[in-house]
C-alpha cells in the first residue's frame, strides 16, 4: 500500500482562497474541448490562455499522455432502514465509496447517526444490505445480499450517478449527466466520481494528439467519494487519505520508462492519473496493483510525471495541495487569482489548467 511521502508540516489554511459561487460550473463546456485552458509554468507568474483543444500544441512527438480509464458507476443508492425498537422507519442515502469484497462496499450514509451495526437497509425490492460496521469519518461497511456481477447489475438498476456536492446542492442530476459525467474512454467500472480532467476530451482531440505522434497510455484509479471530503485537520500531516484502488500494467510502466529514458515528457491527464503513476514509481515506474493512500503536498519529490492537465480545485482540498506541490504554492495561488479575475469556471464541469514543471 502506497503511503503519504510528504513530510511537510503545512497548515491547511495555507491552501485557502475565496471563490465566487458564480464561477462554479453547473454544466460542462460544449463541445467538451472548447473549455478554456490556463498554462501554468513552475515558478512563473506569467500565464498563457488557450483552449483545451489546443493541448497538442504544447506536446512533442514521443511525449506520453496518461489517462485514467475508470468508469463511474451509479453509486448513490436511496434506501430505507426498517423500524426497530422505538425507532421509526427512516430514509437512508448511501454513497458507495470503495469495493472491499464481491459483496461488500465501504460507503458513506446520511444520516449515518441513525445506523448501528446489524441494521438492514432496503433499496426497493431489488437489493438490501446489512451494516457490518461503523467506521471513523462517517464511513460504514455494507454487506449486500448479492455479489459479483449480480450485485453490479442490481446497483446499475437501483443506483444513480452521484454528482459532486457543489453541483448537487444547486441542481438535480438529470439524463445529461449520465453522459457529461463520464470520460469518452471510460471502460473499467468502479469509480464513484469522475476523473474530471478527462471530461474535456473528444474524439477530435484524441485524433489530434495521435497526429502529433504523442503516445497514449492508460492506468486505472477507481476514484472514491473521499475525494469530496473536506480536510478537517489543522495541519496537512494530520490528514488521512481514504484508500483508492489502482493499477499500472507492466506494459504501461515500460512505455513510460522508455519515453523518459529518451528525454520525452509525461503528461498526467488528471490528478488521479498522476497519483497512480507516482504510487507506482521509485527510480522508475513499475507494475502496480492495489490500494494507494498517496497524499501529495509541497515538499513531495515527483518521480515520473512532468506535466499535469487538471481542473480548478476546491480551497483547502487535497487536490489544491497536490497542484501546489507540482508547481509551487505561490505560483498556484497566483494562477488561481488570475483564473478568478478572468472568470475561468471551476470544479468538475469547469475549465482546465496545464501545469508544466521545470526540466531537471
């Protein structure tokens, strides 16, 4: 299991900033690759504006783009806990977080305080689960009455795609989100949140990347609901990341190592791709399959990723900490101030930035 590698003792408040609510995007750009793109270079206070469709112009032949091929599942389930003792029947909203066995999921429940170990939650007539345990941070373990492919099918029938809370709190999910909140290259079911930098890609942009003779490689990181949880600690050293399952194949590792040995660069499409590759890296990238809790903050020494395409993130979030580690906190604070002043759109359906580290 990959653990946090940063020893920084930074205050979480160092990563705070004010964001006008009207800059939170409620729908993606159309077409996807028409979203705006801010070019941010490590240590620079000068920024360049482009569009995501211009990404190939910042890449060179032989560079490697790394995509996360996870697919978002309908992980939000609405159920009922039957009456027990002197407690009345109650509605329970469950968001699956991470699969732990063929019939067991870690999940978050609202209202979780009404649940105790041994409770049954019924999701209509199609599916039920028993609360096996209550854990720290509001997490519970659910053992379902189906397993494997049958459980997958039941979840697909009764579940809905969980929108991020900063969108769901302002509008209801609809049919458009079933397509909008999924990358065009998603193939491996398991995420409960989209790798949102990938939402900008279109077949036309993929073709333009190929025409530039840029290599495309995939990794998998099943993004968990923990990505939306606030950092409650005062110092980054006290925050514990939720585990997420990832995989880097031997073939992908070899392709990245070959490119870097030839002096070519790697582009992580999204923080999830970056964290997966870095979890699989020592002196080189190696095959990896398992959980990662890698928490990247300023002071982290990047090993395998040179550029990062990513959206604009929440204040005080682990993702803003990661981009601050990648290009420097002062640079990223200035970049976000520029983005806000120039009305870039933030968060999952928002615009993007291309972060470029200095050559070492």
